[in-house]
C-alpha cells in the first residue's frame, strides 16, 4: 500500500522533472533556430564565408542533438521508458559534430581519428543492438496481446 503511493509520487515527480527539462530543451531549440537564422543572415555581409560555415554546421548539429534528446523525453511520456535509440542517435550526431569541427579547424590528429572511429563503431553497434532489442520486445508484446 505504502509502496504504491511512493511509486505514484515517484512517477509524478519524474514526469514533472522530465517535463521541465523538455520545456527548457524546446526553449533552447527555439532560441538556437532564431540564432541560426541571424547567423545565416550575417553571412551575406561577409566577403569570405568559408570560415563561417563551421558556425552554421556546429549550430545545425547542436540543434539536431537537442531534437534527438527531446524525442527521447517525448517517448518517455508515451511509454514511461527511455528509448536508447534516440539517446545513441544524439550521441552519434554529437561525435560527428565534434569531428566536423575538428576537421574544419585542421586540428584532427591521427590518434583522435582512430579514437573517434572506434567510438562511432561502438555507438553504431549499440544503436543497431537497441533497435533489434526494441523490435524483439515489440514483437513479443504483440504476441502476448493476442
């Protein structure tokens, strides 16, 4: 009896915290999108825009990471489970963002390329495994409902 009440309070608390986090992510996405438009508009004033593309690429990929994280939180509200796929997608995009920034700045050393490659391989394998597990769980849930 008491444990059920505690579970209800816990679930409502987690829902409220995730809702606040999601609200801040939405605000961050909106602000980031506005800043992206301002940055793009400022490109018209520059004579050489090659050096400023890194800012746009970094901003777009950062927004994509925020969107993936928000998708993870929205999925939590639907299923009360965090889907690893969305979190890994955000991590993959974040790593790719860091690689692109380092490439544009010519700061990428061979050992870092190997490290990033290994990390991306692990994240890719984790993503594939999480999709396979999710599909298996979904299939088992459908079988149980019939």
